[in-house]
DNA sequence: AGCTACATGTAACGAGTTACATGATTAT
DNA sequence: ATAATCATGTAACTCGTTACATGTAGCT
C-alpha cells in the first residue's frame, strides 16, 4: 500500500510526470523505496481514478508530451491519515543470506567472491549517499524541521550501507578461516 | 523466487511439514526470510509438482496427520544451481521512512512516538538474537564451516537490529531538537 | 465454555517483475 | 548507423497478504 503513499508524499512538494517520478525514485528515494517504471504508471492511474491526484498534459518542444500529476486535497487527506497509522518494520528477504546458508553446496570461493561483490555494491551506494550529504546537508544545525526529516532518511541509508559493509567484512573473515571440522 | 530455495535449503538438513517450516521461519529464519503459512503451503505444492521435493503422510496419535517433505536429488540440483548465480541486494521498502518524509502532516509527537515504538521492536528482536547467539554459538572457534555459515546469518540479524536501534536514536535526537525555521 | 496450539488447505486480491509495444530526439 | 534518453502505456505472470474453511487436543 505504501507505494501509493510514497508517490503522494513526493507529489506533495512538486508536480511530477510518471517518468520524473521514476527517475527521482531511482536516485534519492533509493534508500527507502524502490519501484519500477511500470509500477509507478499503474499506481498513478489508480490514484487518479480515486481523485487523490489530478493530471495535466504539458506539450514540449522536441520531446514527447508530459503528463504531470499534482496532489489534490483528497490526496493530502489520504496521506495524512496514513501517516497517523502505525507502520510495521520492513520484512527481511535477503537472497544472499539464503545462499550463505546453502554455501556448502558450492565451492568456498564462489560464496566469498559473492560477498565481496556485495561489499563493493554497498561501498558504491554509501559513497553516493555521502556525496548527497556533503552537497545538500553541510550544516545540520541550519535545517528546517521538514529538511531534518529528509536528512533523517538519508542518515538511515548511510547507516544501512555501513552496516552491510561491516557484515560483509565480518562474514568474509569468518568464512575464510581454516576450519578443522 | 527465493522462497522456494529457502524451503529447499531448510529441507536439505531435515524433513519438515508445512506447519513445522512455518514455525521454523517465524523463529530462527526471521533474520533473513519471512513467509506466511499460506505462502509456504502454496510453495510446497509447486515444489512437489516439479519433483524438487516429495512427501510422506505421517499419522500421529492425538494429533492431525502430518505431511512431511523431503528434498529430492532434483531439488538439491536446483538449489545448487541457484547458489552459483549472483544475488541482488534486497530492495528497501520501509514504510516508516515514507512516514518520516511526510511527518510535517502530523503532530511531531506522533512520529517521535512511532520511531520510539520501532526502537522497542528492534531492541526486543536484538535480545532474541543475542540469546540464540549465547545458547548456540558460545565458542566460534569450534564451529564447522556449515555452522559458521549459519552463524554468519545470525550475525547479520544482530547487525541489522543494532543499526536500526542506532538510527532510531539518531532520528529521535535530530527531530526533537528545537528548530528556528 | 473459550482459548491456544496443531495441522492443512482454497480463494481472492494487492504488489512487484518481466516482456512487449511505440515513437521522437540527441549524442557517439 | 546505433545506442541512450525521453516519454507513456498494456499484458501476463509471480509473489505476498488477507480472509475463509475445517477439525482435533489440551489447558484454564
């Protein structure tokens, strides 16, 4: 249900087309939400049908026309009611850990290299987040409440990637050790 | 796709009924996979159809009969091939962060209490994992490779809950501050 | 008498993924 | 030429959630 609300939250600040939302999600929103282009288009269709958003078609020179969406009063109300409800922690479904559990079926090097590969992915993502932090949040004491909320989600992403890197290091070290048994 | 493989991995050690798998998942597997009872029954049906597992009905005194499943050679092959493929990092979809982004729509106390509630949930889960660690892995140096693999997933769960708790503390502190703007 | 645990399933729906379809512009 | 980016969508399928359906045994 939260993809709809994530879209509403994003449209709360600014009007976006489906394509723009998708790009925004692929970039900054990556630390707390992910959605494919198709999912976004479908969700926009649903939200428009229930009048939580409305659209306007903008012609562009040299480019295809854009259909930009804005949140309605009904949409703001819907989002607000949802914010007031409690949220459940995300369910963990990590393929890599299932593979670690089954690691004895493969050569040791395969799983070690795979963990190393994940370490690199998380290191890369961490540097992206840190770059955003430096660029957009150089002085935390000067942020408004709304900006602090956004910063808190970025800190969550930074914490997550750091934790993943630490775990990869720990796992590599643990599984590399010589084992008598 | 990985629920099927998670079940295969579990059945690799021991035969289980659908009900037993569900309980096992609710407990120890919680740090890397979650599935409902219905999902497990459906997946078992599929796996049996493709002959990756087979079943046996065991009558019990004073209790309903159990249908216990065992992995077949075909199932082991399927699992092994999957382990050799690379795994993508889990997609993050955290409702709480979407709510933090929309926090200005609600009274400040609502979001702070919600983060505090999450902090408690993660603290509780962390203590469960630490209890398992103390009980089952008192001496890491004496573990076999297979046991080390299991231990690595537990360490992943411990790291995750610790990271979540740290973030909740950071977020509460950040959003509680007096803000001039 | 009512709750929890044991035990298996069907049906419907919502969310997420993958493939397909179309067509213009810009950069290499 | 051909690949990438811009731009929107349909269709089919799989995965995850919720509700419904059934029945026994043991505990309070």
